[in-house]
């Protein structure tokens, strides 16, 4: 009896340079983080410790800056007269705030939401009732406590960096290299830089990273990420096995191999430090191979509708009180629209006192923009119990720009999930409110098309 040839779902030929029998390759990211204080010339060092599971092969490098955009408002309020004695926070007028703060952005500090709004505690932080607090605040309290914050626009970060493989002592630059020149824009709107040749780091070795700050008056956390894959099982693979090329695409026309996306969804509350977790169950039809990953935030409208007297024909902007704005605008942050500044600000640098009511409804916008969402994420294969990175990674550093203006991040090796296994995604919020979608893109192998099976 003639045996039928086995049809490999990836193609007729095996993968060239595949690792030796008994080893497996899984995509993996190693990240290192640095505190940024806005002091040009300040030097920071840290190390990446390669785990004992097996060698790590780095194929690319990327980075991102998780900026702390909220800062204390200087000289606020400038006069006791602008805040009536014994008034509730909602009765504070816009004239109490410097005009430049309203141009940059104004929000209630996340830690002080209970001071301004009625709230109730929940396991995931405080929950807003949708009403302003009736408890009065004094001008002296506002001077001593950062209840309100200036919310600055994103600041481009410049720095110099060096990387050293401590096992071999080799450096990867002849001198500290400028971030934009070597890695591209910090916003993530670029493909991740692929290394000209794979770099192998042996188990239990370290990679030393050093940065030198170059931008003033910014603070936050800088993440530098090495993308690649980890070899498991037989750690004694020959060096030629480390540089195996990406797995070819599935055979065209194979009816048992279909493109498929697994979606995780999170309801971001906009409260920094809030942790969310979701788990995707791989169905029983067959295995799933994830080849890339993408994400995006579905946010509400940026419009800020004001509560105005319906009989009023004009509005004195400086006399608008906070309770005439939506609660969401003060939580997310709001500002004067850049294109309307000439209409909102008088020649003397104060808020206009005679703006038509219809125009006033169009002057403000929220800062909860999808492209500004900020969070840290962790991916874990629930079937094997293995994390796919060494620490929680900032979204721009690990996945690229939040506005989708970049190629989806491709895994260095397809990530295989067996039927009935799970993928666990953990999100640590930093900024942004709405529905966050994290999507694993790849293909499903229907029953009977497993690797090495009969076609």
C-alpha cells in the first residue's frame, strides 16, 4: 500500500536552520527601564538578566517614554477673591486658573478625585457618581494640595545610550549613540529597528544598558526593549541554529488553515495604577498560531458640552464654573482648542468676556485621545505558565504608536497555542479612558491539520 506524503501546513520544505530536536523557540521581549528626571547629563544604568531557561536571540530593538504629564500649578489660585469663601469645588471659576494652563490642559489630580467629586470605593479604585462634591474647599487648601494639575502635552525625549554584552565584554557602539539617530522617533510612529544580524545572549548572562538624559523638565520612565525569541529545552543548540529565519506562511489553498484573530477587551477607567486582567481561551477546533499583535483605544467624543443658561446669548468665559463642564472632562483633562485661541483669549491675555453662546460650546476639547493612551502590559501563555517578557512593558515601547500609524508588531517566531490553552493579558493603567482592544493576529489550524499530521 502506497503511503501518502505528509503535507506540512507551512510548506513542503522544513524550516532552514531550525533548532535541534528537543528545543523550542518562543517569542520573547527583554525590557529595561530607567527613571527620567529631566536633568540633561544625568546618567542611569541598569541590566537585563537573561534567564536560565535557554539562550535569547535578539532580532530588533525599540523604546518608548512613559511621561508623567501632570504637574503642580504654580501660584494657584492667585487671589482668594476668585474663590468664594466656603464654596464647593464645582463653583471654582475658570478665571482662577492661569490662561496658559487652560491652553496646555487642566485636570483633577487622580489622587484627589474624592475632593472634587462624589465617589464610592471599589476594588479597582474609586467610582464616580457623576456629581460634584458639596464639601467646601478653601484657597489655602488648594495652594497646599495639588488637587488640580496642569496636563502638559507629550514632550519628545532625547537621550544617548550604550549597550554592552557583559559575557563577552563586547560593546554595540563605538560611542554613546543618539536615540533618534539609532532608534527613531520616541512616539512609536515607525517600524521597530531590526538588527542587521541576530545577536545571541547565553543563559544567565547580562546585558548592561546605560543612558544619558538630554531633555529638560520632563519626568517619567524610559523603556528600551530587545525583541526576539528564547530557545527552550536543549540549550546546547549549535550557534547556527540561533539565527533561524521566520516561519514561512501557511501553504496557499490549504482549507484547514484559516486566518483568525483573538481579541481581548478592557474597560479603562483612566485611574493610574488600576490593574485589569483578561484571559482568552483557545477553542477546541485546533491550534492557533499568533504571528502579530495590535491594539487600539475606542474613546468617547472629545467635545466638551457646557451647561449654559438657554436664554443667554453670550458667555463670560472667566465666570464659567467647573460644574458647568462634564465630570469626564475634568477627569480626563481638557483644554482650549488650539484653533480657537484667538476667539477665547482677549488681547490682554485674559479669557474673553463676550463669546457667543453657540461658539462657547465649541471652544474646549478633552485630552482623552486614542493616540495618547498609556499603559503597561504583560502577556503570558496560560497553557505552559510562561510569561512572554521579563517585566511589564510600556505600550509604545513594546507595541508601537497607539494611533495605529505603524506596522503591527510581528512576533519573532509564531506563538503556538494548543487547543484549550489560554492567553492571559494584564494591563496596568496609566492614562486613557475607554475600551482598549488588544488583538492577536494569526491563523488557526483546524482539526486534522496539526503539524506533522496527515493532510
